[in-house]
C-alpha cells in the first residue's frame, strides 16, 4: 500500500485495519528511536510506542487526524513525559541493605559500602541544580510539585533534571551494577 499520510488517516478513520498496519510499518521504528532519545530504556520505549498505537487504533473512528506524523510524534512525547512523571523514587541502596541479614560476610559488607560510595560519587558529579533536584526526589522523597515549589522552578524543569540525572547515573553505573550483581549472586546462593 503506497498511500499518503492523509489517505492513511482517512482510511484509519473509516476503521480500515490495513491502513493501521501501514501506519504501524511506516512509523514504529521512527517513533521508537524518538522515544529512546527521550527515555533511553528499551522496554519502556517499546511500551510507549505500543501504547501510542493502541490509542491510535482505539480512537481511530472518533478522531480524524489531519497531520499524522506530527500527531504520532506528539503522542510519543506525551507518553514519554507521562512515563517520566510516573517514575517513583527508587529504593535507596542503603535502605535495601538495611533489610539484609546481619550475618553477611565482611567482604560483602565492604562491597556494599564501596557500592554506596561509588553511587554517591556519581551523584556528586551531576551539575549542581540537577544534583539538588535528584537528592530532593530520591533521598528527601519530595514530589515533583514540591520540588518545583521549593526551588521556584517549573515541574517540567524538575522532570528534565530528573531525566538527565537518571540517564547520567545509568551511563556511569556499569561497574556498580557488575559489583551489585556479584553481591546478589553471593548472597542468594
């Protein structure tokens, strides 16, 4: 099927499944790449794109789309922002280790302290405002709205700082995750 976006939109509005399939084939890779630039998590990005196409099909007969490509990219951006907004503070490593049995070997306890220390070093490498937002979110467990009010910045700016911090930490934690996986392997033998 070699149709324009306008034709595909019109056929989709009429409930034609082949139009939906053509739109999916034409845009899913581009939308995934766009989502990945925002979120950088394969599984989350796959879910985001899937959700966009599910919504597209569910609303097809009630929503005639004028500019298909723009609509799809805006929908991905909206879904990605929702995913970022819905991020819950993750369990702090120290809190995780507080729940472990006390009779762990000395080597494991030293490794845990080293891991927590490495994480703090990485967090301290963040730009000042980004680090402050991250600490307020993860250690103080303030909501994005509370952080925005406290720092006199917009909620979107808070979200951008958190996204930047999470990407930076993720990109710099390869060694920590390797140590952590070894730690868990030893713990749960």
